[in-house]
C-alpha cells in the first residue's frame, strides 16, 4: 500500500484526489489551511504551505507528495501579487527544501495549467509548445515547473508535472461551481442566459475530474515518468460556444454574446487544446467521461 500526502486537500482538485487515492487503496495524509477537513477526514493535518515551520512539522517519509495547495486566479492576482507568490511559489519551495533536508524519497506530483501555453488557433499543443505567461498565476506555475527541475538536478528529487486544461465534474455535491463549466451551469440553473465574450470561438480541452485523478494515480508506479511533464487530455476539445450551447439546451436558456473587455482580452491565451500523446504512450488510458453524457446525468 502506497502512502501519500495531499496538500490542498480541501480544494477542488485536492479533495477529489484524496477520494480517488483512497478508492485505489492508498493511505492518505490530507492537509489544508483550514482547521478541519471539509470531508471530516480523520488523518488530516492543518498546514499553511507558505509557513516553513508548519511544513517542516510534517513527516515526509511517504511514497508521494501531491502539491495541490495554492491560489488560482487571473487578473485578481495583479492586486495581490505577494499573496500569490507566497501561496504558489514559496509554498512549493518550502516543500522542496523540507524534502531535501529530510532525505525524503517521495515523488512530488504537481498540477500545472493551460495558462502556461501561448495558444495557437486549432492546434493541439504538446508539452514543448511555446510558453507565454500573461498573468501572475501563469508565471507562478511556470516558475514552479522550473523549481522542480532545479531541485531534481541539484538534489535528485523525483517529480512529475501534470498540465490540466479545464477540469469539470463534482462527485461531492450536485452544486457545481468551479471554473468555466461551473459558470455556465450556475447561470443556466438560475434561468439566466449564458454570457460569452466575442463569439465564444476559443477552444479548450475539458477533462473530467475523475479522469484527471485516475490518470495521475495510474502513473505513480511508472518510473519512466520521473522528472517529466505531461498534458492531461480528454475526448472533449470544444469551443466555449459549443459547451455553452450544450448547457443552454439542457436548461432552456439563451446565449448572449458581448464584446471582449479590453482587460480580459489582454490576458486571453486563445485556443488551448491539448495533445496528450506523450502520457498515452506510457499508460494507454481510456477516458471514462464525456461532456454530453455528464450533462445528461446531472
């Protein structure tokens, strides 16, 4: 039985990861900023990753360390840059230094984002595609990917980065409120029209949270994935309009098209659809979920 620490266990991805790790018979130590686990987990440790002493109080004698703690955001980070740097970059550095100082043998698993890529219209982006950080959050992720490579080179730390495009799904609640699809659903469920910038033509890869977690877990025993970066894909590579239309038809609401606000347009990456051939060569994963079936069943 593998033992894992999950930092960020009260967050959207971290919470699901704990669930699927336990489902796959992993022993899990969950950790988050809050005093208690959102799911009432017994094996829970309160720790703020930006606090070095709190990180150092945790035993890293485990097989895997999932660094899913941190802040997400786009333009909001420009108003609170130090907060984002502390939570996202300093937090990872505290974990990396505790790892090397304790001679931990754990693999570090880190989630990155579509926002590190410079989007290209109708092109499936592989891991070597051109990078461009248009927000502080995107730069946080690029910096963290670099920190992992530095520590691997200098201190022989084992890591794997998974770049995630747009996650969706929620096994804990019928109230779906995360990200792009959450925005569409919340509007539609309240009988409000869905709003799209421009014509909603930009494309994304939409990955169900179950598939994201199962892919990550399936890689944990594969030594070939050491010190490497992988896109997580999906069967759904769609424009925002195509997704909005699916939601609008289900809830019988309309779609309103509005001009791009200048601030939003400056940080829009364009099409970010993922080529996942690299990870598929290693694990040959069959995606269990697709948007149409998921929407029909919620």
